[in-house]
C-alpha cells in the first residue's frame, strides 16, 4: 500500500480562531489570511471574519514546510491536566460545521508519517530513548491503520442503559467526520507544536511503514501510561471480545514473572496494597524526565495512588458526573475485575438509588470530577454515622490508564535497560509480528 492521508479532528467549538499564512490556497475566491475568527452563520455555514460564508473552508498547503495555527486548543479534555494552548500544524486545514449543533469542527488533513512525528513527540517526551520511540512509532502506526481500515473490528453492543445497569465504553468509532481525534481519547496529536528531535526522526525513519500484525492482520495495538504492574485484556475496557496479542501479563520478564489471579477480590486487594516489582514500579526521576512531557510529570504517584472523599463529596461527585441523584452513598461494591485487577462492573448503592455501572472508563469518570487514574482500585468506607452511612471513603488504586497493551512507563524503563524495540513489542504484544506495509 502507499502511505495514507488521514483526517484528524483537532477541536470542536462555537468559534475557532486560526492564523493562515498567505502561502495557503483556499477553496473560495477570496483573499482571506492572517488571524481569522470563524463562527457559524444563521443558515449553518462557516462565517469568516470579513463576512464571507461557505459550506466549508479548505486551506491547502503549497509547501511541505507550510504551517497554520489554531488558537486555544483544549488538550487533556476532562482529565486532571486539561489546559488550552495554541498549536501549529503542517498539511491542510478543513473547517466545517460539526456534528454537534452550533459547533464548528477543525480538521487537519495530513500524511501518516507526519502525523506520527507529532504523536510520538506528544504522547511522550521527544528526548526519550530511541528504542522506546521506535516501539511507540510501530504501535501508534498499527493502531491508526487498524482503525481507519476497519480491519479486525470486533462486533458487540456499545451500551446497556437501564434502571438497573449502565455499561458503556468509549472508542474511536465515536468519530464520524474524521478518522481520529487529537486528544487522549485516540492518540495525542499536537501538530508541530511539540518540538521533535533527531531521535524521533531517526525512530520514524528506521520503522517507516512497520506495523504489528497477527495472522496477517493489523493489530489493534493499544497502550496506556502505566499498567500498575499487570496488563489488562481488551474486553475489560471495550467490546466483549479478546485478541491473542493483548494478554494478561506481569510487567516484568524472566522466570519469576508470575501474574497472580487479580480477578479474585482478595488477591486484587493484596496486590493493590503492595508494590510488586515491575518495569513501571519505581522508575528513577531521571528516566521519567526523558519520557514524560511537563504536564504528565505533574502526576507523580501513578504506580500506586489514593484519594479520600467525605460522604458529601462522593455523593456530589456521583450526582454531578452521572446526572442522577443516588442520595447518600451506602456502598461501592466491585462485581467483576479484569486480569490487572481493573473493575469493569461496580455497584453503587445509595439511599435513593442502586445501579451497576461499567466499563472501566465509565467507572473512572463517575468517581472523580476528572478521572480516577485507573479502575484497579479498592474501596474502604470510613466509620459509619448513626444512620449506618459511611462518613467518608478512601479509594486506593494501581496504574494510570486502561492497562491494555503497551505500558509506556514500563516500555521506557525496558529501553533504558538496553532492550530493543523488537524485544519491547514482543513483551507487550506476544505472538504479534512486525510487518512492513509501505
């Protein structure tokens, strides 16, 4: 195949501010450039600063080094590091009405390898070890091409929503007007805002066109920040199907690398309360400084962590995040755990309502004003009041993210210890092969 061109959804907003150089071609017969303020007209068209309206605006680069700027792009949407920044991009810019009423959508049209240069620099620090960058280039390319090719896409319902149960998961097919989004929901893509390095260029050149395959089919190569010492299987987080190359594994190599049965409640409690040896367990700060970007380094307790809520706080958070008043929270009961101890079915019992929720991301969103770091956690109620209601709650957890596939912190430590990118990929995606497709 030839290298594809993709559409990346950058931002959706009632108004979009962009700066377009004069070198960009336009799809309308007007000389519009510089800083533009774009809004929706009354008839649903894109309205430019000078009153020009069009069904869509397309700005096309005339040179590979051309770049445009989108101002005030929100990154880390709904996460604890959410912030806005100006971002520059190569390639073409498409502005059109978004699927959401009253919103505009900014889309970057770009070739895969240029997209990956940004992803590898945005997901992790561009100064990371080159073998780690190579591994990330391969899995990011694999994931992207698997999504846009619809190859090996598992079937299954997306949501159960009843009085007794809410089970929901979030995946790339939520997007309809572009291939992938630019935020953590898909892969972090911040254009050429994140400075690349010779290591990134070298890693991309060395792995150009390389993807992971299993039995000749593209692998849905997932990754998260920190597995917490054990990787998770696909069905805990998304559709009810599992892939042979996304297995339950301890984040360690060698004969002593044995994974306990973390689906059992008592075993999971002991695991989460301890700090078992793992690649991602205790990375030195000098290693983290070379692999995490600044806003990620603000999170320091990702291997093991805890949060404490008063009774009023937890009731308010659950009400705010679900839009449902459960009343005072009586119990939070894990009903099912995956292979890393991550909960994918949790019963919330309140004085006004009881409901089962899942999967892991829905649970993380429900119990925090942003997101819990992961759903691999234990729940400890505080002393009960005179009505038998806990006066507070402590949630203690393991890991950062869904835990499926490659553990970014663990892979970075492997690279620092001298493992090649092929060894890293073989550890996190057993049975998968590296294939070159362009």
